[in-house]
C-alpha cells in the first residue's frame, strides 16, 4: 500500500460559468483526526491510514448548513465527483436534499454511508449536527476524508470505517477503480464483467483489504448512536454481497430508508436476491424521487438509483 506521502499535486484555477473558483493545494498538511476504525476480527482505531504528510487539492462543499472544507482529486483524474465539487461546490445535490428531508422528519435519525467516496453525503449530514458512519474501502478516499473531517471540525459527528463490506470476513478483497472515476471503486473478482458493460475505460488493481460483514457494525462502540438510521449504499454492484451479511443488523436496528444504487442489478439474480431480502423485512421500493412505488416484477426497468422505505 502507498504510504500516502507522495500524491498528485497541482495548483490550479478552474472556471465555471461566470464564476472562478481557486482551488487551494495543501502544503504537506497532516491531520490529527483520530476518527478511523477498521475491522479485522475485532474493532480497532486505525492510526496508520491517515498518518503522514499529504498534498491534496482542497475546495469547499456547499451545504444547507454552511460551507465545509473538502479534499478532492485533480478533476482530470476524477471527472465526475471532484470535477463537480470544484466547479459547483456540490455533487448529487438533489439526492442529498432528499436524504436531509428524511433526517429532518425524525430528530433521532442518524446516517450510515456505505461507499462514502470523498464524503459528500457524510460531510453534509455531519455538518447538520447528526451522527454519521462513513464506510469506505479505498484508502486514498479515506485519507481525503480524514483531512476534510479535521479541517471542518467534524470529528465529534463523523467516524470513518476503512473496510469493504461483504458477506464474509477473514478473506482478502482486491479492489479496482475506473480510469478517471475514483468513485468507481469496485471488487475486482466479481465486478469486472459488470463494469465492462457500463464503461469502456479500463480498471486497474488499486488496493487490498479485509471486508467486514454489515452485522459486525453491531459490535462497534459507536453503534449506540445508530439505533435509528437512514442508509445510503453505493458500492458499484457489490450491494447484494453486502446485504447477505446484514440479517442481524436489520433485525436490531430501526432503518427508515435505504438509498441504493440499482444500475448493476437490473435483470440480474443479484437484483432478485435484494428484492426478496428487502420485501421480507417490510421495505417497499420507490423511484429515485421517493414518490412512486415500483413494480417488483419490472425491476429490470427501474432507474439507476432507488429508495427502499420501511412500511410504517
């Protein structure tokens, strides 16, 4: 694994419409964020992944609750998430608005972000004052999250879990990432065929780590803050594997809604498995806007993203 002491560094100025955004590059910044946990048969504070001297691009994330610092990639290397944040100060703003509306409906709700990427959802919710668990498998993303949390003063609200999520523990997961899309991190062995159908860009091996089962979260000390939650899960087609390791978690935690990426499950056995699991636990699938109930017999026609809502 890369020690994190030498990364892409570029002092740049980007233009967007009638606005110029100066993107500041840190001068070998370090972080004191003691906010990362890892699971390897037991929970431990991970003091290594964010240890070191980093030269990352820094910009601002706009939220309803004020701006907060966020560390990103050169947009040439991350053409979706980082490019959007640098240009507009936001990414997936509509979906984040829907998430915040759910949280607003119940002051006891907190947020679990499975596949946090650079933390656009997690940082926004933490900025609102809610507790957040951000689960992320790519160490380069975790390191940027550490910097964003530390600079934004969000340590008390936002904890990072540096693990993949699967149905098994005690194995090594090989990760890949789409070229020019750092948000496209995926598990190599299972995902290579799926990703080829979505993108023509090559995928390269980038990291190895042990996964946790969703149920292992119940052993985390901070789980006491997450008895009532909204969940986002966006892990590039690995959602079904994660669901298979979540039975006891769903039985012990009150989950109001699950925001889920669906594009890789259209017309596939994984989609049928997810539907069976969620229906059994009294969840109903809704369209991306959260307004229309979806027909489970036409799941191959569902949108790229869906929302599972628990029946009241």
